C-alpha cells in the first residue's frame, strides 16, 4: 500500500464511522454529533412555523391603514423623482383602501375588520412595518425572502435552521414544506438545500392525496424485507464510498434512504387528522369550504412541531391583487384568518407558543397607487419599499407595533431594515448567530445573510 492508498483508506474508514453515527444519532450544526450548542442559550424558540403569503399582501389593506389616501382617492398620483412602481404605465391614481379598520386587542393593533379571528389573538402578535426588500418580480422576490439570494440556488432559511439546530426526531425531516397544488413562483428552489448537503432540503408534502408517495411498503413486502434490502444497499454503497472518500453526496443519499425507511412508521399516523377531536377540527375551520385546505395544513404544522420538526413552511397564494383588491384580498383573508388564529391559540393552550416562532409575510408590500384599466378596478402594484410582517411566540415582543411607513404607505420611515437584518433576527430568536452559522463552499464561508447583518432588537422581548 502506498501513501496515497493509506490516506484514502484512513479517510474512508473515518467516513464509514461518521456515516454509522449519523444514521443513529441526533445531529446539529455542520453535521456534528450530539446536542446543539446554541449561540444564544436564552433564546426561547426551538422551532419555526413560517406562514408565507405568496403574491405580496398589501400592508395598506391589512395592517397599516392610511387615512391620507381617502383624501387623495382617484386623484392623479404624483411620482417622486424617477420613482417607478413595478407595473407602472400610463396615468396612475391614488387608491384608498376598500376595507374598514379597527383597533384590535388591548394593544390596539391596526387590523382590517375582515381579520375577525386574528383580532382575538392580536396581543400575541408583534407587527413590524420597517422591513424593505429589493426585488419587485415575484420569482426573484420569493428567492430573496426564502434564501437571501435573489438569483436562487442558495440554501433556504429552513435549511439553515435545520443545519444549525439539528433534529429532535430522527424519523422525520427537520424541514417540511406544505405547499398548495400550484407551487409558488420559483418552484421548489424556494425550499432548496443549495450548497448544503441534501438532507437539509425541505421535504414537500403533497396537498392532496397521500402526503408522500410510496409512504407504504409495496403489497407483499414486509418491514423486515425492506430492512434487509436497505442493509445490503448500505453495504454496497459503503464499499463504493471507501474508494471515493471525497464524494459526500453518496453519504447524504444513504442518510436519505434511511430517513425514508423510518418515515414510513411515523408519517401515516402523523397526517391522519381524523384522530383530532371535532372541537379541534371546528377551531381550525376544517370541513368548512373556505378554510378546510389551509386549516388542515395549519393543524398538520402543529402536529409536525409537536413531533420535533424544526421548520415548517406553509404557502397561501396568491395575494397578487392588481385589480379588484377588495374581492381578491377579502377572499384570501377568509381562507387563512380562522386557521392562523386557531394555530396560535392551539399552540398556546398546549404550552408550545413560547418555544415556537411564527412568522407571517409575503415577498413585498403594495403601492398606494394603481392605474384604472377598463373601468374602476381598484388594485395595487408591487412595492419593495414598504410592507408589514408579523411574528408571534418564540420570544418576540408581543402586543407591539414596531416601525412605520410614510403617510401614503409608499416607503418605510421608522426602524427601517433590509431583509438580511430580518433573517439575522429570525436566526437570533432561534438561538443561532448568522456570523457563526456558516458553511464552506466555493472557496469561502457562506451564510444566510450573504455578508452579515444587524439585529432588529426592537422585535425581541
């Protein structure tokens, strides 16, 4: 054996030991073994439910009312300098909100009255009006929010959280996505593992039918036969890996095979919502026409968190209301209002809200102006300079509204932060430091924020 063969054999032996350990132990940041050591041990949140309102919900028509627009309604929009809205063409007009607003909860949160269920948990919520993004096109904006990179291809937020916190349940993925039948613009790249090992990517559950294909063994095949087949495959793959110790994709594939096998014992019971009480179904709006689909996903998100899944992302779209905003946004609110409020209440009564961070946001806000096309069809265009996001649970400053936009809702003017700062803050709430949660790739250490960011301390209790 020459020196090269000796070194390869040494690496392969260590790699085999690592593979065996990873198949049987809990993992944490950077693929190590054991219990995660948090950068901020005082952080309350252990998991995150990310409610993604794809399409760009209007802050002006949901949580940030602008009385000034009532005075200017249907007057020609006065553009400042070279400022352009995303879809601007021809004359533009100021558009008042078609919705009524009220002060919700003891905190007096501004809320469209259509949010009748969410109003009952207003004091659990921290509204943030100072966030700004940089993209006005849906695919790039979705990538930016979900991965920190407008071009896509980088690891999703959930993948970073999964890397940093590891798993609490080795029989389930650490990052689960609950999409709609129609994927968001940009597709599955919104929950990609990017340059991280493949086990950190989001596992998308199908919205209809069996949540995962082949979750049950083929007819006539026992669990023991599956185990023997998988053991044989592992033996063959391990021999292959010994000759190619630099190939980490094979080890990741082996871990995924093992996880898929273990999931067959967990997922069928997990997704069986019939075991939940009728009162729980009623609370989430299950079996009611408008709320059934999203209600089921919210209830499943709670069950996933209970089982130790670190990051669950739910999609609801589309909020892209360029016309008929009262009808379009009104319909969306009716779909998600009751299930979201039920999720917050359910987590709280189970003692899980303090350790579960809930995030509600879209990819950008909307403008105070719009064109009038083919008659009066009030809507709004894309606006990256102003938006409202909100958080609940997980150590956030509940019952507060942080930041502000100008009197027209065109631009954030108080507690203004770019998206990378928001990402840094979400990681901080989960006990992770963006500057330490890095991964070496393409010659440098990379991180979610791309090149660092500031903590938005006002959002943390």
